[in-house]
């Protein structure tokens, strides 16, 4: 029923803000025809400025064959914007009534085999799709800011979403040069923002308690976890740091430390089931690489990142 | 009373594990004479392997003038290891009685104007220095793993520590090529590990609740917050993302979102005082750079990091 995700050549991006403009620039750089819908002609200058800014980075990262800003059309006519769209990325303002009205309208205008991905960070697709006549093809495709640079797109459907539309979105975003993450459940904050939010709240607690300044927080992150986290997520960072014993050693040896007051967030009970999920998950990511291989790979990439940061001033 | 931090040429590193070995390699690469104390000759092969591994990265990052592995001496004699030391980095096992015994002995053997920095992550200096006759020069200098690559060193004294020793450690670590962070208070987990631990506990909750797998967690971090966090800490990331309004806009507009269930960690009350600390802190880091400058700098560095990661395979 849906198109072949690799056959898509024409994408519509709704929204004139940093997210909508960033998505438009991203799809242009990947060689798509892009139609951008902006609500009002007065938003045009700001939209163009976002694409201008994004383009500098996208050119340095490398454009796909045929990519050109000449393939961008901007319109304030929603019907025209949706005409011929093979995928729609919606980045309208984060207000439920605006989104619901828009999805009701799109439900009428857009053939039901065309998938719509919403950039929303704070609403659920179950809420957004409530007034849409063709809700099965509506998914969340949540980017990370700036969307023209950070690869992550978190994908999840609402109660009325067709699981095939979720799978389609994963395949499409991957074809479009993104790093898709299909979520298991519709939860507030998705995965990345939840993790970031836990860190952010701890940071606010520390500033409130006089334990650190905002500058301290940023120095700590930039020079501590971040250069490793760009190479290894927190799970594999602990897995590899514990040598041949990996995550099993981490949890069996340091599990009691989860009760220590190292953050204001209480840890979950470290049940056998949770332990096994963590251990099995890390072993699965590791595949047949041993920890020396992974540590050497980690080090080489951290070195590359540190040298790149130094050279870019 | 203390030496000029820039005059230090001879450093002693205690400990044969990944932290002790990593520190030894770091100081060698920065051009110091390094004496490494290992507890037993049987640890020698593992210690050498750590230095071998670290040296590959350190050479690629660039060695300081005169840096040479020939300037490393390894001994199992503590008295000999401390003789002539101008700074001591202690990375003994994380057991209080071991550290206390060691600091009691160092208190007798080492002139009291020689600063000792402990790599401990889980103990406090107030506890460690309890049995030391000359506790004033004892500080924590906590690195991030791997210590030969990640620049952060968190510095804090105990109840008996001389504040001048803390300041000295900050100046010395900076001279030795590290990014020192002098902490305001002696708190469990310091700054970076607390932030990382909040994120880690949220990740464990998500895996326990079936909301994400370890692989999902790592995909989300690597492709989402991390490539930006290596360039901007969380405070400046939000400050710059909110345009000209900066952190004030972030807190005034999104403050209510702190009550949303985006993590299991409850947020602190967003008082006027906390708001002002965050806003003033970010404005102070920004200095006279406007948000366009900072956003352009962020983008250029993220591009450099992404390209470096791609090129390093």
C-alpha cells in the first residue's frame, strides 16, 4: 500500500521555524525535491535565513548527487504544498489544537498511503491524530536540534497508527540519511529527550543547591562524558570500560552503587531480569568484537574527535 | 609554600590499574618524568599493556616537547616511588582502609608541601585523609575514563584540606594539559558523574519498563545529544537554541515543562533565584558573543566532529 521508501523523490515540509526550516534544508541536501509550507509570507525571510545557515554546514558535510537549493518551492497554500507529496514532515507550532486542525485537513487532502511524520516533542500522536480521518499513516518522527545536523529521528505511532506506517517511516528516514530509532512504547519525552531531561534536572538541582554553576556543568560535560558519548552510548561505555567482564561485571560489582546518592534520581531495583536485559543487550551490540577491539576503536574515534575540535578552533 | 605549578617536572603515579596506568601515560606524554608505583611485580605486564594502549592515542594527539616513554620508572617500593616527587596522583583500589593506610604512610614519607591528588570516584577526601598526619595538601583530582584521553579533572578538598592546595591542583592540572573543574562542595559523584548517573538511572528505568533496549539507549545518545554535547554543555545548548532570548526564554517559556513526566527525576522548584543563576551563568559564558555567532560556531564544530567520526570509520 505504501510507496517504496527508496522511490520517494518529493517531500513536503510544514513549518517555518528552526525545525521546519532545518528539515527542508536536510531533505534538499539529500537530493529531494522539497516543498515547504509556511503559514504566512511574513515568515519567509526567517525561513530563508534558517536554510541559508543550514546550507553552510550541509555543504561541508557533503551534498548528495543532484542536491540543489533550486529544488525548493515555498508556498503559503497548504493544498498546493501537499499536492504530489510522497512524504510529509510536519513541524507546526507545538499546540494541540493547531496540530489537530492541520491533521484533520491533511486527512482530507493527502492520499492515505502517504505517511506523515510529526516533529512534535511534547505531544503524543494519539492526541494529534484524534481528528484525522486517515490516522493510520500518521507517526511521530522527532528530530534532535539542529535537525540538519543531528542524525537521530525517534519514531513512534499513536493508538490508531498502522504499525506498517511506523516501519515505513524507519526505512524512509534511513534512506534519507537519518539515524531512525523506532520506539517500543509511546512515552513522554521519547528516549533521547528523557535521558537528556534527567541530566538537565540534576543540573538544575545542583545549581539550586549551590553545588555547581552553569559553567561548571558545561565544563564537566564537554570535557568528561561527551567526547566518549559521541563514540559510545552509556551502555557500551560501561560495557567496554569493565574489560572482558563487560556489563555483567559492571552491574554485579557496581550494582550496590546504584543506591548511593550520586544523583537525586532513585535507581530501579536491579532485578535479575533487568541485569540480563542489560548484559544481553550489550553482548548483542558487541557481536563478535572483543573488548580490546572495542576499546581501541573507541580510543581512535575519541582522538579523531578531539583533534577535529582542536582544528576547528 | 607549595611549588610553582609550572615548575613541576617529576610526577609519581600510584596504581597499576587502568586509571593509574592511564595517568602515568598522560603525564609521560606531557613531558614529565614519571615514577609509577605498582603494588606487586605481578601487575607489571598489565600496567605496561595499559601504557602501550594509551601511547597509541597520545602519539596521534601529539606529544609535548621531550615526552618519552624512556622517562618512566616503575617500582614496587613506595618509599623510592615518592622520593623526589613534586606531585603525586593516587589511583589505589577504591577501598577506604587501603587508601587510609596509604595516606598515613605518604603523610610520613612525603614533604608536606607536595600535593597529593586522589583519583577516587566513590570516597570523600574527608574520609581518606582522616589518618594522614599532613592532610592539608591532600585533594581529590578525579579523572574521567579513559584518563589519557578525556580532559576533565574534578578537584575538591576534604574538611582538613588547605584551600591553597585545591587552587594549586587546579593550576597544576591545567599546566599538565587537563581541564580542571574546582568544585564548590564535597558531594557524592562530583559534577560529571552525577549528571551521567542521572542519565544512567533513567536508562535503567527505561530498560526495566520495556520502554527501550540498551541498543536503543545508545543509538539515541550517539545520534542525538552527544554530537552537540561535545561542543556545548547542556546549559549553553539550551541558551543558544532559544535564539536571542537565550536561557531566560528557555526557563520562562519551557519552565512548566519541568513538571512533565519526561524523566523519573522530579525537577527542583524553578524559583526566581534559580532562574537568575541559570540566566546569569549562561550570559557570563556567552560574554559578548551573540547567539548567531555561537550557533554558527556550534554548527561548524558539530560538522567537524561528524566528519571526523565518518573518516575514522
